[in-house]
């Protein structure tokens, strides 16, 4: 059974460990089976690409690599700071995520 993750696609996250420590970006893709996420502008790597319609010349292309979710924290848009995430029953009766620092619900 898959473990429920505190981060979802489209969230704004901050890197709290590693070479990109302190950088922020948007989650582009989640890989739940490996507990990893691909974040915009984080953990950039070079890839040798064959020519195709996107890159007619081919060559070396920069792209994001996956980063473990334990190195990421959600950014509270109200305060602009990284915050831990909790889960509680919302006003609609469903389980919702909320920022533990401000207590505000996420989306």
C-alpha cells in the first residue's frame, strides 16, 4: 500500500537539504512509489539528447531530476515561509491539508 504524501503536484515547495538548499519551486511531477518529486528549477542535470522535433540539433539539454520528498517543505503563501503540514476534517467534511504554522487550509 502506498504511503500518503504531504506534497502534491502544483504545490510550491522549499528545499531544506542538499545542494539546492533554500531554493523554491513548483512541483511538476510526483513519483509516489519512490517518494520523490520533480521540482521546477531544482536539481538540474545535463542529458545528451538525440535530434527530435523539440531539439532539431540534439546536443546537451538541461532538465530537472527527482528529489526525495523528505528534503522538501511546503511554502505558506501568506507568510512566505516553509511550514509543516497536518491533516484534519475540513468544513466540507472531507480530510484537508493545513499549514501547522498559520493553521490555514491548503486550497
